[in-house]
């Protein structure tokens, strides 16, 4: 089976062209997921895996966390999977079903460094009532994964890890926990994701920026979280009153993306822009054993490494201290 490692802002997610029925039992499937996602395995591990079936016009996908548990959706994983489907079919847009919802992936301009990008349109976000302590100052959002987001004046990674671990105790289904730190405007920021400008879209020089880091259920602290980016984007407007349609640059420890909200009839629909990078391709069997040499996408990896280095330097200059990745 062809195993492709992709990443969105260094959030590494596998894509595998097989459905859950390819395994004799749920237990065997979850063991396979744990084995290939193990950071000490031949694969180098990942933050999760998308299984998918592209035999029909509408691709069906299933996402699993590295601990073998399932989730409705993974934003960065959908970016990588969507890019693979666009390349496979030679199209500019595709619809993928995951967790009972539909996601539209579109091609976006490649960055000057050669970093491939996609645009991901997500289903409606929903806000929930204020969560209980110690999350009473967080905004609860589903995208459709459950998130709680706090806008902070200073970023503390130990604090994020501490409250992230508490989420499993407070929320029956778990929750992804994010800290959002507004960043000061700078005239010398590194390149950011770009898409064809819509009427009234601000220029790159005055697009606001924030830093977001997420402690993910089933995965812990990751370099970035796609659903965390859009949940944080929605929460930021909810808390500050920022126009939902305003394009917001969101920096993570692992990279940079952009998000906006399309408002339709009072409902909010997020749009996520960012890289969709192939790390390597390889073959595996159903037990998660290596079945071919690993074929790295050297040019793509080098292009992203240059962009990542600049983003990391920018965050340090803004006073953001974070483990990388």
C-alpha cells in the first residue's frame, strides 16, 4: 500500500489509499495506525493518518490520531490529502467527505520559494457556551473537532501543556486547546500564504497576524493544527469583534497559514490557506512494515525548510519562545 507523508506547517500527516475495511478488525487497524505513526518506527512517525478511497467521484476519507483513536477531521491532513487528490485527478477543485461532512479543496498559488499551497473550505463553525473551570475564559468552538481557545497577552508553553492535559478530564470527548497571541505589525515579515485577492481585501502589509499553538487531543503538542487555526480565527473575531471576513495570518511553531470566515445567512464558514507539502512516498503492508525504499521529495522539502527558517526567526524576533517543532 502506498503511504505518503505530507505536512501542513510541519504537522505531519500520512495519507494511505485504503479504507478501514482493508483490515480484518478494528483492533488490527488501530494497531497499524499506532505502528506507522510511532516516531521511533521506520516511517519516522507522524501526527496522524488519513485513509482514503478515491474510487468514486467524491473521495471518502477517515482520520486517525497517532494513538489509534479516530477523529472527525484534521485540517492540515486534509490540506495534504487534498493536494494529492488534485494532483491525481489533474483538477483545480475537489470535494472530500470526512466524518460525515464535506470539505472543498482548491489549488492556490505556489509561493516564490516553490512551496505548494492549497485553499481548504470547511463546514460551518459552531460556538458553545462558556466551558467550565479551568477553561472559563476560553471560547469553545467546533470545526467540527471540539476546540477551546484563549486569547493571551503572553505565550507560555508550559501553561498550554498544563491546561491541554486537563482537557481530557473536563471534556468527555476531549478537546483541542489553543493559545492565541496577537502579534505586533511589522513591515519586514517573511512571506505569507497568498491567494487571488478579492475586492476589498487588505494588502499583505496591513493584514493582521497572530501566533497560535494547539495541544491536540490524542496527539499532544504539535508544530501546528489546521483545525486549531480556523477555530482560533473564529474565536478571535468572537472575542475582539474583528470582521470575520478579514484575512488573518496565523503563525505556528511549524509554519504560517492564513484564515478568513465567509458569513452566509449569519453562519460562519472558515477558509484555510497554506502549504501542502509532500515529505516522501513509500510502500507498507497491512501490519505497518516497510515494503519499499523511502522516496523523499527533496526539492519540496528544501523549499519549505527555507520558508520555515524565516518564520522561526520572525517568531523569535517577536518574543515567542516555543519548542520547534
